């Protein structure tokens, strides 16, 4: 009996599946005033603008910033294309998570620049120091600095000491 192996040589794509300068997941944020959002992210988060593509009407069709090692795209709100911001939607179900070197200083700077403090920075049971802010454009950001590595079992055990949500909300 002869065993035959089939090998298939994949065709080399003419272009890569993603742009080399971007991570595989890059969230685009719809903002009512994307240019103002970029200015806020520069001041509050230390963002660096990497691209800006204004349309004929002056609205941003595409823009990109980097915050640390994170890449984020931005676009102006354009209801005619179904691009609505959290302000038009009256909130957002999404929170963008960002790790930084000093969560306390980062959140303080963001609040001074105009972000609203949603959850004060505190040490969390999973090993991070963590807080939540909402930027002036309605986007929710959880900000953290990792403090200690923990196993899944240690995190599960620490979770047991957490008060129920209703009690935590009163604190």
C-alpha cells in the first residue's frame, strides 16, 4: 500500500491581510467632532496622530492615533452612512481597555482634560489597579496598571470577597 501525501502550496497574496503598521484589531471610534476628539486624546492620553483624511465637507473620513502601543481609528459622525457616535446613541455598550504605566496619573490627567470619572481608580481582585472614565465624546475607557500576576484559581478565590453589585454601588 502506498501512502500519498498531498501538499498544497498556498498562493502568495499580492497584499497582506492587514496593514503592517496596525494591530490585527484596531477599533474605529465614531465621534461627534473627530478633530476635537483627536485634540482631547493628545492632551488627556498623550496620543500621537498618525493619519488624517478630511472629506470635501471638512469632516474626517478617517483618522488614526496611537496611545502607547494601541492604535485607534476615528471618523466623524455621519448619520447618512449609519455612523453614529455615543452622544447620538445616548451611550455606548463598549468600554475600551487600556493598559498604562501609571493609572493614577493617567486618569488624573484625563479628568483634568475633561473626562468624567465613572469609577475611581482602585486595586482590583484580579491584580490590576483600575479605573473607568468617559471621554467628552461619550466613549468609555477602562484604564489599568498591572500590579501582580495571579493564577485563575487565585482570581476566582479573590472574587469571593467581592461584595454583590448592589452593595458595591452603595460604597
